[in-house]
C-alpha cells in the first residue's frame, strides 16, 4: 500500500471539512472534524474549540477528549486563558511552556497541568474582521508548533469559519445566530446522551461519544437526533 504524503493528508482534511456542507449541514459535526483533523495532522495531543453564541458568550462546542474539554470549560468559568485572549484579539496566542505562566491565568495553568498538558497554541476562527471563536491545540511537551503546522492549523480554522458563515446558506447574520444557537442546544442534548450511554454501557465519555457519532453517520442522522433517541430510550448504544 502506497504511503500517503503529508500534502495529500492535508488536502484530504480540507476536503473532509467542506464535504460536510454537501449533504445535511451539521455545525457540530463540522467542528468535531476540525479539532480531530487538527490533532491528526499537527503536533498536538488534544484540541478544544470555543464558539461564540448569539450574545457573544463563548461556549465549548467541540473537543477531542474529556481532558481538553475540561480545560476549555475551566477557562470559560475563570474568564481568562489563551483561547479567550485569542478570541478577544483575533490573533494567535502561543504558550510554549505552560509551567512558566506563574501568576498569569492561574486557573487555566493549573487545569492544563492537571491534565498533563505542557503547551498550547490558540488559533482564532476568524474571517475578515469578525472572530467567532477559538481553537486550542494542546501539547504534552513544551514547545511551539512549527511554522508549517501553525499555518496549516490556521488554514483549517479559516476553512471551517468560512463554511460556518458561507453565503450560500447563511446570507443574513440572524441565520448565523440561529445556526450557532441550534448547535448550543444540540450540545446539551448530546452531553446528556453521552452520560446515558456511559452509565448503561459502562464506558467512558469519549467512547460514549464515539458510539453516538458513528451511529449518526452510519444511519445518515444528525448528532442531535441520534442523541434524542438515546434520551427517549428508543435507541441503545
């Protein structure tokens, strides 16, 4: 079997992101593809993504693990951290060694270290002068992303951002807000379904989400609809 080159892997990742728009448009699936492909392609252990709701408040909408989700949640609760700064400024924030933060962002610093993360690279989800979120790429070792990896990470985030607010289906800002609000509502349903699957099947939350997502994809359903079936006990995973 021929080895897939890195340019081919990057091209496949962009195709995977844009292909989500061809059939049923699922914001959450798009965002999960973004964080998963970023971790797969770049020198990052895990990733988490914050997206602004219609009122400008950041929410955690995607992550590659419960660990990265927890760090993002604690950033939001504390109101400070690299991803929040990235969102506010619309610029990349890189921390090569989290242990050196000392008095800066104490809640984020402790949360990240507790989850064995040692570095973070925060990338804005931005188009023109509008920033709608930020993606955090977490490393298990100190050090910055290479310039090539940083450029690829930003390009992936840019494609996802364009997809979210692309003119074809999101012509008015209210439509954008409706899409984001539906995604936030879906997230609550999905988190509840993950808990049910985890409890009934005695698996961790990551495996519970994998089962939920795999079923949704194989049956051509949205994540929210599949999660709703789990909650009303018409589907067992």
